[in-house]
């Protein structure tokens, strides 16, 4: 089993973007030292309380220069919002800077405010996503690349630099709606799953669809990975762990509810109406002592049959940096070895 750390980077009114970003870079450095396999950075826009991670590849470049072995991915780059030539160049440059440690995580996103802010019709999101992914991968694999799509075109371009990893960095696609799971399987890519967003039932049904499409299209499932996002908080005693998690999850859910009450609601924000800190801890998170967290992850392992867990150590951004680091250290020392 592989383990990663995930960052969405919410920023409360008494925090600053600079401090939140520096904490994230420091925690990625710590994750590298502790033996975590990957660090994942989200892309979100226009709402600092929800995230100040509008440019994850910039932060990824900083992480690349201050770490040695951890792989660095986006979870996710919102493909329909990007000009694909620029994105291909930026991710390839990250792969060069990190000496072949980049992961290309992509999705189409669901927040109307993102599409509106970028002046893109959200109804075009799926088609732009598929074209954009074809474009980026094709431009990495071939010099003199030509592409003729509805939204993107290129004539004999040669993206430089090329990625260190050949033919390209690993591709992961986020599946946050029922139909997306099958699409990812038909394309033959690794998959990112967040049961907190899609529900337990949605994740199980979606993964069945994903695996069926992989098999139907002749892909080698042994070479592809399922990565499950798990909100995580570990402490020496259960009471301390639950109190810390409650503080940070309540901020996350409250932000989602505020988004849902305003223009720009999405699947995630509307879903928050049915969740509480207790329900998240019970069904979707791994919170408690090392023994409790390990037992919960074992349960998730049996349910979802993943190859990777993406640990979300500060889901609402409200835990102090020192408390997050303490949780990460305890997790690496007493939980990770049980799965390796």
C-alpha cells in the first residue's frame, strides 16, 4: 500500500495565504522525510476560505526543489480551464525539476464559479476535458504534434522540455460523478476517488464500473492504481484526535454549505448539507489513535481494494501546523508500517 498527503489549502480570516502555502511546503518536506510516497495539490479558484491553491504547479515546483524522493501530483488540474499547450509545458517542466517525480492528476471540476471566472461554458466541460487530455498526452509523446479538435488545435508543434518520465508522467483522473468512473476506465487511466464527496455507495458502484470498463477495453489492471482520499487525524488518545478533527471538518463543511447557499453551488457543496463531523468520522475518515486509524484503513482497503490512500491531514485548514506535523509523524511511525 502506498500513502500520500493531500492539500486543498483553505485559508481562514485570521490566516494568510503566505503562511498557509509555507506550511504546505514544509509539510511536504516532512512527508518526504517520513516516507510518504506522494504529495497531491488541488486547484481551486476565487474563494480563499475554501482554497488559496489557484496555482498548484507553482507550489509543486517549490516542493520539487526542497524534497528528494516524494512524487508530486495535482489532484487535480482542472483541464477545461487550461490552454493545453501551456499545461503540457508546465507539467513537463515540473517533471524535469523533480527529476521524474511528477504525477499528472486531472479532472473537469464541478463549480460553476470556476467556469464563469474563466469565461468558459460549463456545458463544454466534458468535451474540453477529453480534448485537453488527448492534446497534452499527444504533445508529450510526439514532436511535430498536430491536433484538430472542436476547442483546441495545433499544427506541428514540439513541446519542450519533454517529461523525464517516458512517454509521460502517470495520469490520474478524478471521478466525482457516477458517469465519470466508466469514462476513466474506458480511457485506461489511474483513478482518484473521494468517497466523502461521492458517497460510499457511489464509490463502490463507480469502482465496479471503472474496473469493468478496464477489462472490456483490454487494459492491464495490474498496472493501474485506485487512489482513495481519506480525511485523517491521528493522536495519542482518541479524545484529542476527535476534538482536533471536529474543529477542522466543521470549517470545511461550513464553507461548503455557504458555497451551496450562494450562486456557484456544486455537487460537493450540496452534499455538505447531509454531513456532520460525526458522520464524516464514522463513514469516511480515519480519526483516533494509531490502532483505530489502522483499523479504519484496513476496512477501507477491504471495501475499495485500492493501491494508494491519499491522507487529508487538515481537511478544513484549522489545525495548527505543529499539530498536523505531529499527526503525520505518528501516522508514519505507527500506521504506515502495518500496510507495507
